[in-house]
């Protein structure tokens, strides 16, 4: 009974870990047009490009639609993310392995345990050039924009009120222009109607962090999830302390359980 009680305490502690996080909710600005989801978009006679960033750390989502009667090609090697002047190609020379492992154990009596495992999977590599058939669309995911909290600037913040599923909360909001933003970036795309890319059409669009606010309210509690926002999560000092205490508790529970077990 004592062991069960201790296990319960540990599980409750781990559960409350989820509440020991703080979030920066970040909004992006651009001179581009926006749709009803607040995603940014640009289009011409043959192409529509939609950018959205919602998710942890600002993942870049790009949706490309071919409105023409001819195929379109996107050269990811000649497309780039330019962050604060530093360029990175949108094509990564890497492969991902999707695999599953099955383990078999043989336990002959009075013999050492032996085991074997087999892996079944596939290697996936992103195409250097994407083919978009006429009147069709593709969606791609690329780099995350920001993994660390932005440092609060010296400028004064504005106390703003937000309505969430948990009720009304207030937080300090910091706003920026393109010139003083803590993050400026561009997305450069190279698109062509011919696979040889002799006459590519190039799209070069700029974005910047326009404001952010910091709160313990999770993204799931926000009533609106616009395409021009993302969030960054950080575990607080209390969360790290509670995690350490929980791990110690697990070890203690294991020791108690082992001590209560009958000897063979």
C-alpha cells in the first residue's frame, strides 16, 4: 500500500510539470497580402504561394499552387531562407529514416539471455526540384525560425488583455517596426515553367517579428490560431526543480518496491 501511495505522488508531480512552462507568443509582420487565416500570400497569373508559421519555434510552411495549364518546377537548391542577412538553402542534403524495430528474446533455461532485432523501414530524401502538375498544389515544411526566447528590449511594453479558454489574462506586449525588430528574414523561391530553369521567376518576400507577449497560458488555450503567429516554450526553474524531485521520487519508489518484494 505504501508503494502504491508513493507511486501516486510521483505521477501527480509529473502531471503538474506540464504547468511549469512559460510561452512567448510571437506575431510576424510583412508587406504581403493576407487571407482570412492571416496567412501571407502572393500570386500572379500562374502561381499562388501561401506562407504560414504556426507551431512551436515557428516552422515555415509553404503551400504552392499551380493555376496554369503547364507544369511548374521549384528549385529548392536555388531557394533560400535569409535570416538577419545569413542565407541557408531550403534544400538539405540529408535523408530521414523511417523505421520500426522488432526484438526477439530467447530464454533457454539456465542460460544467458540472448536477443536479436530486425529493422524494417525506408530512407526518405527531399527532392532538389519539386514538380507541380497543372491545376494542383504541393505543401512543404522547412526550417524553424526561433528556438530561444527573445530578450525583452529596453523599450516600454504595453499591458494588453487577451481572451483565452481559461478566461481573460493580461501580459506585457512588445511591438516592433521592421527596422528595430529582433528578427528579420526573407524567403527566396525560384520557380520555372521549364525544368532547365532557363527563365525562372523569383519570389523574394520579407518578414519580421512585429510583436510578442509572454505568459504561462498555453497555445491550446488561445481562442485564435492565426497563420502569422508561432510560439516558443520554455520550462521554468520551478519546472526543472520539480522534474528533479520527481526523478528522485521514482528512484525511491523503485527501492521501496524492491525492498517489499519477497525473496526467492
